[in-house]
C-alpha cells in the first residue's frame, strides 16, 4: 500500500491474503484505516493469521486521540517530562528517544513479537494497538514505584539518578567537552574521589 498526497490505494484484498501475515501502520490517526475499508476487523476476516499493528501518539480513543503530537507532548501527558531536568530549570525532553522510540516503537515491536509467538500456538492473528503515551508511562513505572524507596521522592534534580548526586553527574572538562560520572557504588566513588 502506498499513501501519497491523494491517498492512493493499490492492493486488493487478494493482495492482503497473499501477503506475509504481518501488517503495520504507524503514525496514522485513529480510524484512518477504517475509513479506507482496511481496519483490523475487515482484514482479520480476510486473513485470520494476520498480525495488524498500529502505533499512535495518544491511542485510539480518548480526549486526545485525534490530536497531533510529538514526543515532548507524549512525555508531558504521561507525567515523565516532569521528572526530567535539573533543579530550578525547565523540564527537558531527551531528544525523541523515550516516547517515539521506546514507548512507541519498542513497545509496538514487543507486541508484534508476542503476537508472532501466540500465532505459532493458536494459529490466530492479533491486533497490536500501541500508544506512545501509554508505552512511556509503562516504561516509567519504575520512577513512580521507587518514590517510596527514596530514589525519586525529592523534587526534580535532587534525586540520586537525576543530577542530584555529585557522583552521578556530567562535568565540563578543561578542553571544553564533557565527562559523565556514574560512581554509585562505594568502591567506584572512592576511586572517583582519589582521581584514579
């Protein structure tokens, strides 16, 4: 299938049936494929072994489902953005790695792999519906669960792993570049202090 400016549809249902039983549509707004007559319900009737994967920013339903967005928007809605940054500074997004690639792409790929495994057992296809907001929220569950452990219970930039500790930080070097220090364990911290 190729979608251009005029939404040109090429294959017929026969092509869908003859194709490898894995199909993915990424970054399309919800219901686009349904409007084209190519939603998962239709295609799974034609090919019950089909694995139909789709990836959206905000999910298929809900208040923001039809809204456009970017990695920073998905991070903000999931709550993760509020945990990123230094004390006294604005939160900052880590490129587009967390929501787009990890929360979206990796979680969708994991869904596809598990669906492939299930198909070897049951012979049935699956619908993989990945949302970047939900994916990054799931990946960040460690942040929320570890608050009671004392790892993330302080404001942004004051915790062990978010630049709040001098032994887990980046430092500017004399040549104008930067050095990353991760000396969390006592033996490594001792070497760091001694300059070894």
